[in-house]
C-alpha cells in the first residue's frame, strides 16, 4: 500500500503537455539536484505548479527591472512615415484612426511604448474626419506643431494648437476633424497596455459623422469657458470629478508658468524644482490631483547649460521635446535631441537632461519637454517611489 511517506508521486497520464518547465540547478538558496528533486519538479509541471524558490530572483528583485528599454524615436522620421501613410491609408471604419504607435524594442513587437503606456503619432489630412468612438482607455493629445484641427468631445468642439495639451477621460464620445488646408500631426497618449494586461477594456463605435453644429471652429470650447480660468472654478460645479473636466490646457498658460518660475529663481525666490529646471504638472481643477486616473502629465523647462540631477522613479514615462535641443541620458543610453523627438524612460531607469537650446531653435531659449507617465497607478497602490541623486548624495 502506497503512502505519502513512500515518496511516491501519483501521475496523471491524461494530463496535457504543461507550459511549466522546471530544472533542478545548483545555486545559493536552491535544493541540491537529485533524481528525487527532478521527479518532484515533474509532478509540479503536471499540476501546473511553480515553486517560489525557483522564481524569487525574477518575481522579487532588489529593485524594479522593467521589460521595456530606453529608446528614442526621431520626430522627422515619424512625420515622414505618417505623411506617406496619409497617401495610402484611409481614415474610416476599420482603421478608425491614422495612428502609428511606438513599439518598444523589448516588448515583443507590441504597439506599447512601455508596459503601461501607449504613445502614437496621429495624422489627419485637410478636410478629413476621424470617426466618432469611445473607449474605457484614458487618453490625451499633445500638439508639437500645427493648428486647425478640432477634437469633438461629447459634442463640444475643442481647438488643438501648438503646445496645447488635451486630456480626455475614458468612455467619452470623441471625433476629430481637420478644418485647415494642410495636414496636422500630434501625439496620442493612452493607458492601453495597462487596461489590456488587466483585462478591463471596452470599445464602441459612435456616429458615422459629426453634425454641422459640431463642425464650428470656436476659439475656445465650452469646457474652456467653464474651467479654463487659472485660479478659479465655477461655483455651479462643486463636486470633485475622477478626471479633469477641462479639455484643453493652452500653451500660453504653461509657457507663462514655466517662465515665471525661472524669473522668481533668478530673483532669489523658491519655485523651481532645482536650479535651472522649472516644471509644472497639469491638474484636475476639481481636485488638484492628476488630470487622469492613470496618467500624470508634466511640462519641463531646462535652461541652457543646466544638467538635471539624476532621477529615477517607480513607473515609466514617455517624453517629447516640445522646443529646443539638449542631451538626454537614460541609464546607459545617451542621445542628442531636438524638437519633436520622443524617448522612453522605463521604470527605475535613471534620467538626466542637459539643456543646449538657443534662440535659434527655441522660442523660450530653453529646452522644453512634455512628459506623461503612469505614476497615478502606483500612487494609488502606495507603490510609487522616486530617488534623486544630488551633489550631497541620494534623497
């Protein structure tokens, strides 16, 4: 009669081939390899079990080890390919958007910039409409150049101009139309990979065409009339919202805020995050928190000759150069960057930036960066952490 003390492992002869593969190897903290251990591992494989002692170095490393890698995309190359796509690829049902996503080189060919973030260049020809739809993924648009396109969110036409940041929370109907006489390109940012891996995404087609009333091209949307006044909010709407009700954050306000921070610093007052480095965060005016539940967005201005302190954080980010030029160091990677270039900073990768802009390549005379990242996800889970290395050490 067989008992557990006999060390016999019952086999299921009908069990399918297992995706679990274990090898007995010698090493610190590992049991000594033996025929009995190999038999135990075959039993684990049959029952789809994985012992922690074989995986702890991968599952519980000493610090985050991102599957993504630092990478740089040149704007001029993206724009040339988007322009060619404009000749060949229609904007309509099926393709839905002429959006071309950044694929991080170590994420298996998926259209993901990082494991949580999607970034794409979207291209719309004169007179074209991008059809209406909605999805649970939170999204935004950021315009590095051009004007004359309106995004229509819930019937509210919102202008898109250079430097404008246009957030849009999930499950809102939206379409785009180009009322200009030239093509326009911008970047889209969404939390598609996060929702994909957590299996929570929904999508619906909307109307085939927007109405004539929605084709008007106002200088300001209704959301801007209500919420686009710095420092005040409408008393008629006092309840906090999970995402921002303001659909366009204008560059004129972002530019002024960055400039004033540097002016204050020059006069000896606090305001910048470090000498020569001004930064602002786009916020939800009903809460003061991030504009979207899963995406944090910020703008940075780095003066010429300034090198930012090396910094790393839990969570990944995508940056676009809005204006100027400089040198970016991400981990072991180092690039010279200029207007429009996009680069990825994976989780816990060290980032430092040197400003090299001049009046010839920057309206502000400095390096201006737009950043979006997934920090709100980790903040909500109490997992966000950052580390900044100063001349006196880490803080």
